C-alpha cells in the first residue's frame, strides 16, 4: 500500500507586539533600549500583513508562479482586496492569537485583559472551533491586570502597543519554565493547533481518525531535568480532539518536518498506523530575527508572522500524490559537507535509485525562505542559491548546458515565500501547491529537500538533510 | 594557490560552502587552520 499526502494545511498568525520577545530583539533591546521606538515604528499593520504577496502565497491564494510574476518589492505592491482566508488555511489576527494562547493554556499561565479577551473571541468566532476551550477566553479588568504585572513574576504582553495580557512564570527557579520559554512553547502549541484544526476540518479525515502525530516544531518542551522532553504533538492533538491519537516530537533542527514526513509515510506503508499527521507550530523566538538589517535598509520588519502547518498522511486513494519510499534522500555522516556532496546524497542518489534524471522532476522545493526578508539583512536569496547549485549539478551530469542553469532554476524552482521560521520554509510550504497541481494533472513529480544546521547545538560540526519524492499516482 | 605558513580562520555558511569544506581546502593549500566553523544565516 503506497502512502499518500491526503491534505496539507497551513496558517499564518500576525504577531507584531510579540516581535519584541523574539530572541534577537529581546537581546538587542536590553542592550539598546532606545531601539524600541524604532522597532515599533517599523512594524506592519494587519492590512499590510494580509495583503503581503508572499503571505497570500503561503495560504494558497497565489501560486509561487503568480508570486514570481508580481512586481517587486512585494511589500510595496500589496494584493488588492486580499482575503485573510486561503484554500490552505487562515491568516489569523494578533487578538486571535492571544485568544488561542489562552484557549490552549491548561495551567492558567496566560491572563488576558477584558478588552483583549472580547476582541479575541470576536476574531476567533467562526474561524476555529476548539470545543469548549474558547469558553476559557475571558479577561480580567485593566486594574487587576496592572496589579498582576506589578506583583507576580512573569512577562507583560502587549496589543497595539498597550499592556493587554500577562504570562506567569511556572517555577521560581526552573529556567525551562520561565515566562519567556513558556510563551514560546504556548505560541508553538496554539499555532500548530490552528493548522491541525484546519487540516482536519478541510481534509478527508476527522480528529477521531488520527492514529499518531509527529510534532516537528522548534520548541523544546520540558523541565529542568529533561529539556526538550516533549510531547507537544500529544498536547496539540488533545486540543483538537484527536481522542484516539498519541504522538511524539521529532528533532533535527530545520530538517525535522521532512524527516517526520518520511517516517510517517514509512509507518503508513508498513500498516503500523492508518493515518498520521506531521505538525509544525510557529517559532516565536525567530520573530524579528533580522530586524536590525530591516531597520538599516528602511524596509518594514517582515518577521512578524508565526507560520504553522499540518500534513495528513494515509493510504493512497489513487488520486492524491504518493510518497516514493524507494527514493528517500538522507545525508549520511560520511557524505561530506560540500554543496556537491550534500546534493549528491539528497537529490542525485535517490533519483538514480529510481532510474530518474534531474530533469525528470517537475519542481524542486528547497529552503523557501522569502528573499525579501533575507536580502536586506545581508543574507542571500537562499532558494535561488540552491536552485543554481542544482542547475550546476545538472550541467556536471550532462543533463543541461551551462547556459541553461538560470532556465533550470526558473523552470524547476520557485521564489521563496515562507516566513524565516526555520522548519517552516524547509521545502514543505510547497506541498499544498504541489498536491493541487498533481490533482489537476499539472505536475507529475516533485522533490522536497530540507537541511538542518546541527552545528548550532555545539554537539557536532555536521549539517543534516533529508528529502523525498512525491509522485502523481 | 600556496598558503604555506599562513594561519587560517575558516568561517563557512550552511547554504554555501561549510566550515569543514573550507578547512580541507585551506589545508590542501598548506595553511594551518586555527579555527573553523559553520554559520547559519537563515
């Protein structure tokens, strides 16, 4: 039985007032308090965030090819009358996010002020149904909130620049349970729940049909004795009512979602589980990660969105794209770390096992970081760099001429459109588009390739990577 | 290229040439690598 991608759901959540609690802004603002006003002035409002063409691409209202044909810079050419709903999922307001944080909080860590609670309920109504949990989205008076911020250990939370909520520290000495960490964990849980809710509302299976989940988000949920212990997968599944499911968290830096999809497809093929979900919630730590570069370049701070995703994997129905488990790519320890060695292992080796050429693949989904976020901060156009490397490999293999590298990149690649949230852009934002294109008969074969910077954890100098091939049945 | 007698700090990048790859290149040209690592800019 072949495993298939039965559904791909995504969500974006606007979080401008949480940018200050991203890892980089928090560190920079503590050293340079004068930066605060500059940061606040460079944040985008809701309408700009919704109308931003890469965000419309992420939720499926534009295709990557549509995005490529639009004038740049994208932030100066918004989509007219852009909706906050797409075929893949919603773009959620910040008030809605605060409501979700409260709704998924099982330990009374989050306290909302009354005005924010009312706005949150209004924004969530009709867009997400978390059973009775939305009933917990209630607030305290502004006076009570101010007293709490004064008296208790925790972090004040803001909405439109004003104090509007609070998150408590959960243990007096445990730094894994301090308010900053709990806020990151709850944000990951809340946004993953939003994507999972959407996947199970729009997809072919219901919450009770889910057997097992992998969470591939970036947060390390645990305590002082076991940092990163897990399992956010089970916590998210509980929120969405997957009563028959359990799950675990998988870790491989940004390559986690692709590892998760490969293992999930394998477990379905082996008939260990019928239906699996691979999840990823948003990374609050990466909000505003490149804000100094954006301030210096005079562009808005576009790292104000939490991305999230949920993929449903199950037995093939003869229509949805199938995972080719005879063409899985891994990056072995002995592979070497040059770009050529990495792509040999992740792209060429799996294709050769199937007897395929590089040009037999319609599209490659690589690291799909939005270049409009990376370039002003002194970084590269990451997808383009990857596509040129792939094109160069195709030249070395004699599949195309040297002069065709740019055409290869254009034809078999795409512009980056995902927020720079590590695991979110790692190839998988294209799965929703690929699934629709295959269902419509417009594509036959797509390869998804992700990399992970294991060296950042200081346990190895190695890079990791993983890939898979998706085919129209 | 001959880098004999040269001390090298090799700073690589994940999406380009990684630190260990630069170290191999530098050593093959005769340099002494005193520090090598990879950065991630995404």
